[in-house]
């Protein structure tokens, strides 16, 4: 498991004084890219795999308790599973031991095709992500 | 059904040249607040109901085709259902006839309680949202 | 002069209930890209000029009156001047006749060079932007 | 001087692969709120001073070198000066020793008045910000 830390700021919050929910998806995405860094990072991995991005095809989240300015948020990232052409990422957002949100994303390897963008085989990406001795593990 | 229009701009897109997915949740939320306007708008409705916000407890979306700079996005908003303390909103994002994304949110009426924020009864909100003759319908 | 319209939404506002100021820069940028559309749009113009972007080198804004959820904002865009390698864009944000903000950006034509990115001659861009009979004028 | 660290992520970048400039203003604002924390934080300070926010009246920035996914950005924050009713904040964004941007904001203490929001005397805020022994100094 990998953890990404982000402190909540005033500008992330809405007139109700709590985090505007799309920001939690923004941080899930940032946690994903942070998770990729010890394996080379998004740019390098995509270049190695001939892809233009490791993009989301679906995302969901449940908001369990409000986040506010100053909260130190730790997002736990893990690979929750995979199919032929997609990877399931799971996220848990915590402030200390308090659960703020839980979420997941289905991600695919976007490659250029005759029809524009399509999803490529996920196995080569899984191989990279399971390589031993990444600095963060 | 209510439709909210938003033109995609350069700054909404990521290095792959397509919309960064949290922005689609941002637009779903904007479509929801736009949907509320003919019924008085979020500030007035919350004041009438003694609530501090009509906030999301859960959100999900499936991204069906990429959005790019200049695309004119129409988001169709509808009430998809309700429970005692929550409202299900459904969204469909279209560029002309092309489906860009589908999503939904569970929203609750946040009220102050002894335990901080909690969800109040949704019936009074439904009553407002089903009032006849709203200008947008 | 070109005008770009954007309705302010709840999620654009901060805990003080008024627009979080970086969003006004986001809308200035969206107004700029909207201004480019009748001349072919950013992607096409950059391709024609061999550039990778028409990016900001400097930006400033003065916030004259607060913007809130539901305000219909009209941003007036104009070319305020130019130098050899930069273009000055000026912006005025209005809600009806009320001035919400004023701002400007210096933009350059970013081209790849031996040193990474550098600014190219602005004359070819000015020629495109002064072409007669653009649909928006 | 106070330093705020933020790692640049994929989603902060635009189709040119570099940071979308409004995000630098978002980080300047986050750096400001981070700077306030050892003095009690924005909510507490505003409550003590009877204000509804310490908001920006003007902001500007010069973008000196591009920021990309993975860059570890350190923003140096300082009080650059003050007038009767405003505070000048200055910012320097660095990746290691490389200068990415420089900026400043004029901030005022927003108080409710008969005319809506107006700027209050800045002296009480300066007193708080110059209090000795703040944990961060």
C-alpha cells in the first residue's frame, strides 16, 4: 500500500465550509500519479508502453465525514483488482484515524487506434506495477 | 428534465489533451445548482429548510467518450429517486448526440446536529423541487 | 471586442461565500480560448504556427466586487497591445453593469528550442487574430 | 519567511504538459493559509478580529519556468508590506534552486458593513502575524 498526503486548504472548501467534493476525486488522481512515481512516473510508463495515458473510465466515492481547512489528509492507494483491459484502484482518505472518504477508479491504458482512443491490454502495466524493490514499498 | 450547458476549455484538459475527469464531477455539481435556481437557488432553499447545504454523500460517473477544448457539453439533470434522507440525482453529459459521460450523486440535506453535521428528512426538499410552474420546465 | 459568458456556481465559491480568486484567472483563460475559436481555435492556430501553446508569462487581476453563486458573468476580452515576442490581453468581468474584476495577461507563442521552451515571434499570431470577417466580430 | 511545499501532479497540467497557470494562484493562496496556521489559522483569526475573511483584492504573478508532473514545488511566503487597510504578500515558487514563478497579493480584512463587504483596519491582523514564538519561525 502507498500513502499520499495532502493538506486541505481554504480554497478547496465551499460556502458550507467543507471540501467541495470534486476535489476528493482530484486528490485520488494525484494519489494515483504519486503511486506511479517509484515505477518511473506516468510519462515514462506511458512511453515504455506506447500509451498516451492511464486514464479513468469510471470513478466513484462515498464521503463519510467532512474535510475542512487545515485537515491533514492521508490517502491510501492500492490496486484492487484487474481485468483484461482495466485496472481497479481503491482509495481511502483518512485524517488521523477518522475516515473521510472511500473511492475507486477503473483505469485503462489509452492507446491511439483507428477509432480514436481505445483501451489496450493491461498486463504490461501490471508487470511494471508489481516490479520488486520500488522505493516506496 | 433540466439541461445545463458548459463549453469545455483548454484549461479543463490534461496533458493527454482530454478533460481531467474530476472536472466532470465539478460540472455535475454546477448542473445541480443550476437545476435549483428556478426553485429559489441553493442559498434560499437551505434558508427555508434550516439546512446548511444540499451536499453529496456519494458520487459516481462513467466516462464514455473523451471531451476536448471547444466541445459544447449539455448535461441533462434529473431526480432519479429518493429515500428518507437522501435524493438520487442522475446526469448525462452529451456533445450533440454523442454520450460523453453518465453519472449520479446521492445528496442529503445537511443540518447542524449535536454530532456536527447530519442528514435531515428529504421530504421538504422534494416538495420544493416538485412545485409546479418552475420557470425552467 | 469579444465577450465570454460564464455563470458562477456554488463550487466556485469559498467558505466566505464568494468566488475563490484563482477561478477568475481560470475564466480569463477560458475567455481567451473562446476568443481564439473563430480564428480556428488553439489547437489549429498552434499547428499552423509550429507552436506548442499560446501560454501566459504574466497575469494580474484586481477584484472590484464579489461574485456569488448564480451571478451571470460576462468577460470582455481584447488585445491590449503587443511586443516582439508577447501579446497583452485585457479582461473585464461584469455582472450586468457591475464591475467584478479587471485583469490582464502577457502571452507568448511557446516553441520548442534547444533550451526547452522559448518564446517565438508574435507577428504571425497577430496576423491571424486580425484576419477580417471572423464570425465573432 | 515561511515555506509551503506542494508536489505538482498530472491533473494540474494542461494539454501543453505544463501547469495550467491559475493553479499557481491556487497554490499561492494555499501557501498563505498555511502561513496563517501557526497564528491560529484563518477561521480563528477571523473570529478574533470579527472579520469574514482575509481576502485578495489584487493578485499578480510572473511565470519564469514551466512546472510539470512530479516537480516538488516550494513556495516561500513573506509579508512584503502593508497600508492602512491592506497587506502585501509576496511569493516565490522554487523547484530546488530553479525559479518557477514569483507573485504577490494585496489582501484585506473583509468585514460586513452597510454596503456589503468592506475592508477593515489591517493593524490588528499585523499584530497577530508579528506575535513572537510562532511555531513556524
